[in-house]
C-alpha cells in the first residue's frame, strides 16, 4: 500500500513539472509575440534593408566559378596525377609564380583558386580486378580507418578508371581547362610509356585478327567450303586436334570482345590524361554566398541578441544588489 502511495506521489511530481514546462513554453511564446508586435517596425526595416543590402553586396562580389572534368588516367598514372594536382594546388596557394608560369598559368590574375581530384567510385570495377581467392581486398580494407569511406581510400585510387577534377576560379576562361590538361600531360616518362603501350596494343589487335581469321578458316574447312583441296592436310590436322569446336567459338568471341575493348581504349591513348567530357564553367554557390538571405537573418538575430544580453545584464545586476544588501 505504501508503495502505491509513493508511485502516486512520484507521478504527481512528474505531472506538476511537465505542467510547469508547458506553462513556461506558453509564456515564452507570448513574450515572443509581444516582442514582435512591439518591434515590428524595426524588424521590418532590418529584414527589408538587409535583403537589399545583401543583394547589393552579393552583386559587388566576383562569383566563384567551377568546372568539372571527367578524365581517364592512362598507363597506371593515377598516383602521378593525384600528386601533380596536389602540387599545383599548393604552389598556387603559396604564390610560387616561377612554378606556375612555366606551365602557362597566369601569375598576375590567378587562373585557379582551388583544384580537387577524386575518383569516380565503381565497386563492380574494383571487385572485377580482384581474383576470387585474392585476399588483397580484405587486407586493404583492414588498413583503412573506420572514420573514412574505404572505397575513397588512397590505396584504391589507381584501381578506378575514371576520375573527377573540379577547378574553382574567378575567371570563366575555357583555356584554363586546356592549361590543366597540358600540365598533367607534360611528363616525359609517361609519354614514353604511352608510345610503348600504343604500339603493343596495335600489335595485339593485329595478332587477334590473325587468330580470328585462323579460327574462321578451320570452320570453313570443317563445313566443306575449302573443298578445292588447298591446305587440306593442314586443315584436317587442325580439325583432328580441335575436337571441341565449341571452345574455338568461345575463343573467337573472346578475341572479338578484346579487340573491341582495345580499339576503344586506343581512342583515349592519345594522352596520359584523357578528357572524356566537355566541361564548362558555371557559377558555384554555397551557404555563405546567399547574402540576400543571410544578412537579414543576421541583423534580426543581432537585434534580438541585444535585448537578450541586456535582460541577462539587468537580472544579474538585480541579483547582485540583493546579495550585497543581504
């Protein structure tokens, strides 16, 4: 019985406190409405004036422009590209004029405010490059801290085919994009690697074409199309050695698909870094660039804050006087 009475008392205390909180909330709402009614003229002037002043301020500033480049880093050059972009960013921010000038960048009126490169994550592409029993992926993940996205870790940058380069500037000159590409492609070692890879890729395509032609010749002989007897002994030997003709069909399909892929890649092998899109500069905006919205809010908050601080000061003064008198 005593326990029930104690529970009833506790419930009563809780309800009483909730009622005080509710009454305090209503009192705050009432004071807020009274404050708005009393100061509506000043608040209106602050909001309207802040809107127009913010608009004038925003128009007087040079807007930041951005361009996004989608690129493919060829010849295992991703690590080089990331380091080169970081270096360019640092040199520009440090004002290293001799460095940026040798690559054609403007030193008086900077071409770049900021430049960032990041991979375009493709988890399917990443998994395809790992063998079924390969434990490299597991070991890589174990080395990545849990605070970051494992797929955006630096150890995976070379594994992705496509990357995104974002250029921030106060200009809108398309030549800036060309300057960045020329800077990235100005590497003697990778340009020599390009010549070797292009040559080997073309040779690989030619060899695949010969293999496809040989497979077609085997099937022509098997179907009797070469009944004239030319190369008959050679073809009969090949047919006897290749009883599983479906394997030849699979191999032919594999060679055709490989050639199609290699020919597409050759188109992008003209440079170490190949541009895949047609980037254009556009005005970028962030939270702090919305001056027409932020300035009226800031003025109203400052006005309200003045009364809050004054109220706290007056209450502190009152309590201080009561304590001193006591």
